[in-house]
């Protein structure tokens, strides 16, 4: 009963971390004033549970609007009236904008509301606390790990909490001689209603993957820290901001810039970069991995992103083919029906080579596996996709994927990241395919000297066609060798989504509208699959084993239901193909493909 006879006032005590703090202190004998703003039922439940637990201190529920000085004063007065003293003032009331607007989209009213509760509220509680606390008193404020991580879409929240950190340190110094400590806790992502509000499961999962502990924090992880800070043992801890985050990176620009500065020194021979400039926060994780990939200073087994393991069945292969439009408008088309049906059984299906690009999981999952990488999903563009096929893709398989950063380039207003993935068959050990994802991160450039922008590239050589000249771009004045027209379905994105791409921009009208589209758009890799089908149909007699490599640059969006027209040029060797895919008069995809040389007979 370490706190027997002590009294704590806790704002935000009816829910989340504040609720658990009330229980923690009461179990140690403290009496608690449970401050709440709107949910009297939840606050009274806390009081009832404390009263029903043997050995706990007493508790009362007090309504307090922390943005009102009069309410805050009344809160302290009622606590003192009930318990006769106040020893600990704990600020847990807070809010964030659950629509997560960018700063440019945040209204003045939203900004003011966040600052009123998070910053002004903490200021008023701390100011009032000084009138009631004596020697041995404790003030605890609450910030957030996001102040260090600088997460996009958290602008108002981070700014308000950064202010709390700053004035908590100042207040600790101003309390000199009074025997009162002031400390600030900064929890990482914690499983509370406020954290979950407005987040997709994919976004939540990205927070989990960023934590070395492999999970979200729980309120039971945070409350004991508060209990320690108000204890006699914490008397020598004062004026501190303590991050309780399970190891999730702080990622302050000024504190973790060193890895890429060292990389620039190694590559360019000098390092001259203002650590407070640019948007390097998006790229620190990538640069660290690029450094390992470049073999600059670490051992071989530390270079790669951790392997991923996967398994798929014949049904996944057929579902993917349907997702990219097979078998076209004719459900019994003899050229494409074998991708979804074979009278001998599913194990005899043909497999589209582009299935290789989804074997290791979605591109977002691949990015999420890069330790320390933080980025705004709304600023990410899938720029290009390349694949090489080394062995026929099995109709079912269990395997693994190795991943590495093969390129990182500073383009001033954007950064270009290249991720290479090698897919292996576990049973045979065969290398099945190489896939290279080229990703544009808008707003993430400018992380190196403009006179000598950073550019790192270590692509794998074309293993199957080494020495063969690559195809040239499509000729502007030559009629295409083939023109293939295909009709996407209005539900195409919904169908392709079942193969793993859950980005809501392809399904949710509101998300699509926020991104500037009149309705949900089709996945780029779905369009990619349409183009692969067009070349296999026109140039390969329907035989997918003839395609050895395929590269596509995404140029524009496609709406589900639009007609896709693929224009195809074969060069003189009949082994190299260039193509342009159009929808609604727009060029949406363009690139090159390499076919087996046996097709020279065409």
C-alpha cells in the first residue's frame, strides 16, 4: 500500500490510459478523483470497481471540462473537500482528429479544439495544481511518441503534444525549491478507443509491424510508469519526457540522421547536409537498409529485409486470373479458359506469369516489413513494376521471398525507392521469379545536397536474358503489330481485391474522392495483368511460358468498367515487345516484354 493516505486527481480518468492509472493508484491505497468530461456512466463504473476491490483507496467521479479554468478549479476543490489533501496531479485528458487530415485540410476550428484540450487543458491543470500540492507532490503530463515519429496526418495532435513536452520541462525548473517533480510520459501506439478511431486495419497493422515487440501497447503497459513517477522512488526523476513505446522508433530528424549522413560520406566522399532540412524522416529506414544492401559496413547476413513465407493454392491462381479479366468477354474462350478451368482438375490450370508479383503479398505489406520506414500512404505512388520468370509458376506452392532495397534516389520533390523480391519454391529450392517494385514517395525528396543528389542503385542483372539487348520504346510512326481490346467489369476492383490489395482507394468512394477521383479506381497491378494477358494472347498463342520478363510504367488511373486497349509492337527478332495500354483515350500503362526466342518463327 505504497500510496496509502495519498490523493490523486486524474483528468481523462474514465477511459483509456487514464482509467487504468486510476485503478493502479487505488490498488496501492491512494484515493482518486476520477475526472471525466462527458461519460458519467464510465466514470461512475471506475469508482464502483475501486469501491468493490478490497484494499483500494476511495474514489469519486467529478465532471471537469479541462478547457475551463473554473471547472478545473472546482475539480481540485471537490477532491480536497472529499479527501482533505491533493498529492498527485495527473493529466490524461486528450483528443485527436479521427479523420486524420493533412495540415492543409485541417480547419481552424479543428486546430483550436485539439490545442484547447491537449495543451490549454494541461496548462490549466498544472497551473491549478501548484496551489494545492506540497513537498513530495507530483505532476505528470501526457504527450505522445508521435511527437518524435512526426507522423503525417497527425499535425495538430503532434503540435499540441510537443507544446506539452516543452512547458512540462519549463515547469519542472520553475518548481525549484518546492519539492515537486514534473514529468511527461509519451506513450507509443496503445490499444485505446482514441487510437483505433478512424484507422483501417491495414494502418493499425503497420503500427504493430513497426514495433519490435510485435504488438500494440496496452493501457497496463503505461499506467505502471505513471505509478512509478508519483512514487517516492522517482524523486530524482524530474523534468523528463519518457517514451513508453515498446521500442517503436522515435525517429527525430536531428537524432537519427547519422546513418544516411555516413552513407553519403561513403558514396560521395563528403557529407554536407543541414539535419533540420528536407523530408528525410520518410526515408531513414530505407537508407539504413540501403546501407546494408550496399555492403558498406556490416556482415552479409544483415543486409536484407527479413524473408517472408507464403503458400498459395490452385484457387488463388484462378481467382487472380479472374481478377485481371480472364477469360475476357467470352467465358468459354479456348485461349484463356485454361487459366480458370481445366477438365482434368485445378492442378492442371495454366498460371499467368504476372501472378508472381502478388506471391509475396501486397506491395504495402512488403514496405511494412522494412524496419524503421515511416511514410504517408496517401503520398505513395506505384511507379513501375518489373518481373522476370525463371521457372514456370506452379499451380500451388509453398515458398519464401527474399527482399532488398535495390535503388534509392533523391528527386528533390520525391524519392524513388526500388525494392527487389526473389520468390523461391521451398520444395524444389528453385528460384521462380524476380519482381522489382519502383515506388514514388511524394514530398520525401530533398534529403541530399541539391548539387549532388543521392542516387544508389544495385539492381540484379537480367539472369535469364543476359546479353540480349532490351526492347526499345514503342515507335511513334509505325502501326502496332497487334491491338487487343478488353472490357473491364464495374466490379473488377472488388474482385481483384480478393487477391490481397485492400487499399480502400479501390473500393471506398469517400477515400477515392479524398484522393481526387470521381469514384474508386482499379489497381495498377490489375491493369498490369490485363496487359500481360493481351501479349500472351496475341504474341504467345496463349502459352504463358513464352513470357520471360515484363516491365510496366503506370501512367494514369483506370476506372472499373472502362475498355482497355493494348497496342503491341514486335521487333524484327520477334523476341522483344513494346506495348501501350489505353483507357478512355488516356495512356495508362506502357512498357516492354521479352519473349522466348523460339517465337522468332512467328
